[in-house]
């Protein structure tokens, strides 16, 4: 976060730092579930004779969390566009933290039977609602407080929370695996979920000290949209579709590297569970620095150029990921995961700033959240399941990389189009009209 001190006001830096910390906590909870889905949820909650079916059941609950993310985004967007960003961010943190702690306390299948996976699914749905509510508010608070020429950098503070959350969750799993040994799959994993309560309390303290977005405060004076979702779908459908497609690929490769490989590498390549967790930690650490750098570069040389270059790098990383993993050489496997995690930052870091230009302030929370969360479904939620299906059906891990590369090209085209005048002109015109209305003299 030191890069954020190169420009901007003190309040903008404070908000960016708070956005980073808040999203780190939320993504810690979300990724912790993903790691547990890959490592322990199969035998704990889906104990069937076929390990592939058990793993698919576990990953299905991981995917289900994405299905409620758009709903969380719409609900949070509705109230965030009418009441403000800050209140919704506090609520989302409470829902996520509560759900995560309850997962850690949930009895398994052997204890309560079919009720165990049912309750697990319900808690995962609540996590999805919370993450759906979180991203739009955190991203917009950072972007809307940022200096005009530093919006990509400040907006990337929200994106930094993803690898930071992945590091914390993988590190927690690694430490617990080492400390509890064979008991890890029985009860050791639960400690990471229950301890989330400490992070949530800290996050609430930080968020309560923030000021509301100045752009929202200005826009709401002319009256908020009555039903922001209807306004977005009626007036900005192309913006929503563009946002969905621009988000999909970075989400897909991220969850493939950080979630699917946790189950793939130990079985196919002979790496230990701790080997793969360590790979995820190191890859995410590199990704943090690459993300901040990409946000700065996007402000200096243009978001569109940065994202197009990122598309080329991500295609290469997708095609190299599994051939390097399958060498069964730990250093090459680490290189594969690191390149995969770092390659998507050029597409991913500028997304908050790009999406903020697609929608005017009075419906921006709703539009950005809807596009980003549906993009997460299209790309990230099904990535582990699709990868598992491709591998089971064809026996070729390389085809998983081909799938990721194709999706990357689609996202690259969407990112290019997102910067064109037809998609941004209307939103800018509406925001300009708000400024003019505020400045206009009141008639006697």
C-alpha cells in the first residue's frame, strides 16, 4: 500500500487503505472456504465412494457461493446508491464474518447426516451475498475519493485484497496443517474459520471511521434513483454486459490457480498439500506487488493499453500453467502458479476505475456490482468444476489452459470496448448534468 502515498489527499489514502483491509478480510473468508473445499469438505460433508464425485460435490458448494453474489450486489447496490456506500460495507462485513464462523462450528455428515451439507450450502450462500455486497462499495469508495488522475491506482487497492486474502487463508491452512497433522482433516481446519471473528471486529473498527463518498453525497442531492437496478438495465445494458465479460477471465484463472490446483497437484503431480499451499502463498505475494504496479501503470500509460498487454500475458500463462505443473518439478510448478497469478493483474487492477466510467454515480454501485459479480459466476465460480470436468472427460490438463486462454481473449476484447466513447459518453453526461444542476442559481 506504500504506492498510494505518491499522490492524493490524506482522506483518499485512508479510504484506499480501509478498502484494502476490508476486502482482505472478506476474501480471506471466501478463499478459506475455497481451500477447505479443495482439501477437506469432500470427505467431511460429501462422503461417497467415488472421490471424483465427492470432490465435485465439494466444489459445487464453492460455486454456489457465486450464485448469490449478483443478488448481494443488487441488494447492496440498491441501498448503496440510495443511502450511501459506508453503511452497506459495514453490514457486508458482519454477514461474511458470521457465516464464516458458523462454518467452522458446523457438524459434519457423520454427526448430523444430510443436514450438514444443506447447512453448509446455506452458509455459503450467505458468504456469496456478503461478497456481492462488498466489492462494489469498497471499489467505489476508493475510486470516488481518488484524485482524478490516480483512479486506477486507488481503485486497485480493492483488488489488492484478493491476493492478500488468499495469502492469509493459505497461510492459515498451512500453519494449521503443520500444527494439527492428521487431525487437520477432522477438526484442525475449523480453527481458521472460527478465528475469523478477530479480523471482522478489526475491520468494523476501521470502516466506522470512514467518511462517505463525496461523489455520492453530491449526486444524491438531486435525488437518488428510485429503483437503481431498473435504471441500469434500461439505460446501461451494454455497460453491464461489457463489465461481465471484462471480469470473467481474471476471475477464472485466479480461482484455477488458487483453488483447483489445491486438489489437482497433490493427486496428479505428487506434491504434498503443504507444497501447494506454499505455492499459493508465494504466488499471491508476487501478485500483490504486481497489482499495485499495474494500477500505477494504468494511470500513467492508459487503462486500455495496460489491459490489452495483460490479455497477451494471461493467454501465455494459461497455456503454460499445466505443462509446467505436470513436470512435477516444484520450482517449475511454483513458476507456473506465480506467472498465472501475476499475469492477470493488468486486466484485473484497473477494473474498478473502468467500471466506474460505465455508469453514472447515482446507479454506479448497482451497475458495477452486477457486472462484476455475474462476471465472477461466468469465470470464477465454474472454473474449478469445468477444470475437473475437462480433466475427467479428456484426461488432458492442457485443455484446461486452452479454455482459460479463450476466455481471456473474450475479456480482452470487452476491456478494449469498455474504453470507447459509446459506452462511457452517457454516464459522463449524466454526472456532468448533476454538477451543473448543483451550480445553477436558485430562482427567486
